[in-house]
C-alpha cells in the first residue's frame, strides 16, 4: 500500500447537525491566500434527488474570472479531505479524500483513517472512485462506483455577498444592506470537488460533525 504524508495547510471546521451547512472564507486564510489549497466554502447536505445520500462539496481557488478559470487546475500536490465524526468527539472516524493526477480526480473512501489530525495519509484500502476533471464550459464528467458519485472542475461560485456594503457598515458609513445588493462574487468561479455517498457508508449516528481540510504533500 502506497502511503504519503501530507501537511495540513488549511483547516476549516464546520459542525453539521441537520440540513445544509456552509461557511465562507474567500482569500483571507493566513498563509494560503491565492494558492491552490485555499478553501472558499464547504457544503454538506442531504441529496435533493436521493434522501438516502449525503453530498459533500469543497470549493477552492475563489474569485477566478473567466480567463483565470479556463487556465485553472487542481494542484496535484494538494489533497482535499472531508472529515466525518460520527461519535461526537470531534475526531474524524471516516475520511473522504480527493487527489488529482493527469486530468483525473481520485476519491478514496469513506474509509477509517490511519491518521487523524494535521497529518493525513492517502487511504487506499476502501472505495476508490475516479472521474475526469471537467474542463471549463464543458459538460460535467461524473464518475461513479459502488453508489458513490464524484465531480471535480470549475463551477460558478454559489456564495454571494455584498462585501462593499458590508465594509461600509463595519466602517460606520452605512447602517444596512441595500435591496437589491451588489454581489461581490458575481461572475467569479471556484474549483469545486463534489462527492455524493450513501448515508449507510457514514455510520448510524443521528448527528455528524464534518469539516474539510486541504493538505499539501510533504
Ligand atoms: Ca469521532
Ligand atoms: Ca483529517
């Protein structure tokens, strides 16, 4: 079994109890600004098409304009790791890992990790689901295996926020948002990793804690 150590470069923690959860963190994470490991958002929700499935989405490399999007790639030295705690101790019991190589995304798991915390290893003992990385403006390429579905490629950033008005409010020069506001993220894209898995692969806990990490190969 090939094992590789990866160093944590960014940790975004979300606690999910039910329904959709999300958080946003565009270009302001210390040490990873504008890098290929920069996570913008993490979403975890029940599949709207199949209530037996959960969907995990990690978006990276925010604020890509169309030209930058056409040239954007996933970093082959960066792994995206979805962590799932199903025992309530905020230590991951399962991971879903995505790595990128030669135009493909390879997704490992859900599988019990051999390492928790800041250092991870690519976990090759469980399911492996591959897909071609979708190119900009091309039809989505979705890989599937054993009930797991995988997508990786550029997508319109679903996050929206009137950052200019927010800054005015913080500065005391405005008292509230306008309606309609101005979406600072309109027309920008992200590099998105989407994994849909049967809930039966995530344990039987009523509550899952889940967070995503991007980790650089060392
Ligand atoms: Ca746990
Ligand atoms: Ca982990």
